[in-house]
């Protein structure tokens, strides 16, 4: 299947190259979504928003983890002097708290991932509007987002980032 997709892609690009030689001017552009996610002001603002939104929960998890570690060390130190019942009770308490901590950590990661995807989707939607705006204004026939190699003269990422940062998105 991969080989077929590769063959199809190569054939398509070859066909586009043939069209380009027949047509007077066939304009191809490229935009790097990775750069947009790293450099655009909207992406940086989204990252900052997420950090603010999740920093308290993350700090609580770090504090809880430190408390669990302290409890485990204390239990290890005091275990020889505790009765069998006390030791078993404290071990059970430690295991229960650790299980709760792991559950909270998973929930945190799931919530963070979901929110991050939401924020990045909004950035991507705005970026796609800007890409379309640039493509129409500069009469591009095709804009690619993924490529193995791109000649820098076809890269419109900087233009897209500048428009995103200026806030002039139609």
C-alpha cells in the first residue's frame, strides 16, 4: 500500500511538472505547519493559555508525587519498628494514594492533550485561511504542507506567519 501511494505521489508530481512546462506559469508554494506552530504569535498565545490553564493542576501533581515519595521513605525507615498490622495498614494507604495519584496524572495528561489539540486546531484553521489568502493574492496554483525537499523560493511560511502575527486574517 505504501509503495502504491509513493508511486501515485511520484506520478502526480511528474504530471504537475509536465503541466508546468506546458502552461506559462504554474506556481507552487510550500508552508511549514511546524514553523507556524513554533513561531506564530497565535500559537505562542495558545501555548501560554494552556500553561496558565494547567499549571495549578500540574503543580498539585508534583506536590502529591513528592508527598508520596516522602511517605514511602518514611515507611521504609520506620518499617522495622512497626507492628505487622501497622506496616500493612501504611503500605495499603501508600498503595491507595499512589493509585489515586496515577489516575489523576492520566486524567491530567488526557485533558491537556485534548485542550492542546483544540488550541492547535484553531491555530491551524487560521493559518489555512491565511494560506488561502496568500495563494489567491499571489496566484498560486498549489500549496503543499508536507514535502521531502523544498526550494526556499517556494516557501511562503514567513509570509503566513507575518500575516498571522499582524492579525489581518479574512
